[in-house]
C-alpha cells in the first residue's frame, strides 16, 4: 500500500520504501507485497455512482485473476510484488470532500484485503505515513487480523495535525498501530511533542541505504568543481538559497558548475528557476535535468565533486546519505535529518538553514579541501543504514508485534502463500484497450509505454488523434467525438442555427423534454454525461470481443473516473477483462515479463507480509 513508491512515471518517488521492501525480501525472513495507487481523475462535483465504478472494477479484477501483484520492474536485485490500485482524485475542476484521499485509500485497501487469504500466515500491515496511509491501512489490518505498524517519514506532520479532518484520522491510525516508527531522532522528538500518547509505541528505525547501488569513484573520474543537487526543485527544498549561493561561488570559482537532477512542480515553476538563474547571471553554468532512475543518480554521484543539500527541513535525507556512500562530501543546511553526521567535518560541512552566504562559504571551503576527504571514511558514515543493519531490526519488530497479537510463531511453508504472493504476472495479451476520454491525459500516460507495447494497444479517446502528441506507434486509435456528437444531437443538446427548425419540431412533439432534462439530478450536466457515456459506448462496440488468438476478452485499462464508469457495462457482459491497474501497472507488468525469471523464494521461510503504505 504505497502512495509514494517508484514507478516508470517517477522512479525516485518513495525509493526508500522500495529499498526497505527489497532489503526485507533479500534477508530471507519476509515476503513483502506492496499495494500502491494510481489516480483516476474526477471532473466536476463528486458522484457516488461514478466513483463506485472504480470499486466495482477493482473487485471484478481481483476476483478474476491471480496476477494482481507483478514483480516491480525497477527492483535492483529482489523482485517485489506491487499491486497498483485505482483511486479517484480531483482534477482542476473536480471537487472532493476533505479527507477523501484517506477514505478512498482505506476503502480500496479493504477490497484488496478481502481478496487475500491470511489463513496460516503470520503477517504485518506496514504503513509508511500516519496520514493518509496509516489511517487507510487500519481497515485492511483489521480484516486480515494482522497488527499494524506505521513508519512516519513526512516533514509536514505538524501541518496535518492542524487540519481537523486530517487530525482525527491521524490519531485513529496512532491508536490502531502496534508500533509507530520514526526514521530519525529529530522526527521522533517532534512526534512525541505533537502526540504524547505515542510514547509507549514510538521506535526509531532509519531508512535503508542500499550500499551495493553506490560505489566511491577515484578522484580522477570526478568532474572538477561540479556541484550536484538531486531532488524536487521547490522553494521549500531551498532552491532560492541554492541559486543565490551558487552565484557567490561562481564569483570566486568561475569554472564551477551546478547540476540539478529532479523536477519542478510545474512548467511555470521551472521557467521561474531558470529566470532567477538568469537574473543571478549563473544560468550558463547550471544544467537543469529531469527525473533520473537509481542508476543515473548513482552515476551522477560518482562524477560530482560536492553534493549540496540546501533543504531547511528533512526527516532523514536519503540522497545525502547516498552521496556519502558514493564517497562524495556533502554541504548541507541544518535540517534535522543528517545534522548529527555532518557535525563531523570529515564528511563535509553543515551550515544554518536559509543562509545563502554561509552555504556559499561552506561550498568554497569544501572545494578547497577536496584532497582531505577519504572516500572510504565517507562511506563508513552510512554503514549503520545498510540493508544488513536495518532489515534484521525490522524483522525483529515484526516478530514482536505478531507475538503480542497472538499470531503463529513457527516458520510457515511457502506452500501456504496465496496467489498474490506467488508466481509471475500473466503475460500482456495481444489486445489491450485503453479507454481515455481526455486525449491530453492519454498522451502523457502513453509516453511511459514502450513502443512494443504501444503496438498492441487500441486507444479509445475523445480528441483528435493528432492532438496531444499521441505516440505514432499506437496500434489503433478510435475517436469517440463523432459518436458523442450524434448522441447529443439525438437528445437535443447539440446543434447549430441550421438545426433550429429540427429542434423546434422536437419541442413541439415533446414540450416536456427540456423540463425533464432539467429535473434530472445533476441537471443538464448529468444529461450531457449520460450522452457522452452512451456515445463512447457505441464507439467501444466496434472492438472485437476477444483476443486476436481467440483466447479471451481484450483487457481494458481506464484512465479516469468517467472511463471506468463507461467501461462497467461492457465488463459486466464479458466483452472486456478488467485490468486491476492503469497505465503504470501495465508498463510495470510489461517490463516484469521481459526481465529474468524471479529467483526462488524458498529462503523466505516466514511469510510476513509488509503492506507498505508509503509516504
């Protein structure tokens, strides 16, 4: 259950949760299943019937197939099962009630829990934030009869607790949990002050740093005077301070460069950072780069001279520790996460937060003494966060809470595992249908899909296929606009002045029709929605009701809530097989089917399921 978990869309999102799950699997004592989420957007006001289409779709998918959890395509060495579950989320025009994000996750996880058979298995539900995921996991833990463990990573807990709708849900998660883990001493102290009743449950266990993924580089392989920042380009991450500091550095070191790996919240924000760099006259020395996977980040850490971390608030600071594991000195603001490590100047330098001049001076000092840093000494600073050090502590905690709950203590045979833990994903069929009314959203989703898979897809969408920069490799595109227009005309909701005579004739024949349309709950918007659904349904009628080899119905993937609602009757009558996830799940599943076979799980002699509601 991982809100923050890596995907093809964002390989760095919640990477620390994936590292933990992989470390537990490699340790031989735990068999993790991760449930993640994929947003289906809602346009307009909330609608229980349409929102219910997601739950009905998921129940049907879980009941009809054993391959909900596919091995994670991004896993380094240990394939972990990942279920990508659809949840509704508000679009720019959508309206959803406060607390919806937590309630939606909770209901979805309960559907998954009802599918699993925990008989004979000792298990733990492990959530990775108090809100929304800890609260969401409460229901699943109760249904499975397993203890709940929550790890808090978020730096914005205080802000959550000031919101009434979030506070009472957060406190419910706290009361339901058997243990509450903080990833650092700083965060533990803050949690205890905010929620004193946590005292008896609070434990400190850090994140995992996979040392095997990061190796020090010899000095001659590093780029002289290259500064590196990896993370979201946001003001609260210290971007303004970083750019100002780099301007000061460049005055003293004209050959210095700054490499930024990550993303901005929006194109407007990205333009803002570049404009600011231009104003500071440093744009020519900065490389703005996009998101990168673990291998690319590791390579960047091996190349740079200094890692700079200007964020004023971090609960742990994963990337800074990865830099140290790569033998790279770090200059960071006092943020709570790694302050205790960097107080030892053998590893870099620590400066007050939000002070660009102090940050610049620390960078210059560190560049002046690069020859003093020993890569192995830097690496030794993070050895206590290795998988070998952290995974046994988590296993021991799991066994402790299972024993307290009265669960089975003896090792459980792998033969007792239920389908979602066993085997690989079914291969992707030769006929996949993506129902995506919003053509622009479809284009963004399809940009994640490899060409070989695109050729198997039929896209059903409203807009012009040329609009939205759709990939040319798509096997077939069906436009629903003409069908919807015809349906709107039939209902008297679409036309031009030339059609005025026809509309007047229809009004004369049925004068109450306009009034009835306005009496429908939701008014004309609801009538137009029904017309759009009917028009899209007619477009779907043209798709063959079986795979090209005749083996089964085509698999249908849905993008947004409208699409799930339109697909529902076709799934009910058996024309399509419902996919249990969206495009991210499909891309992961495709990649998993094209990797080496999953190694034997015989070593996993206890079947403790870590359902990681990441955050």
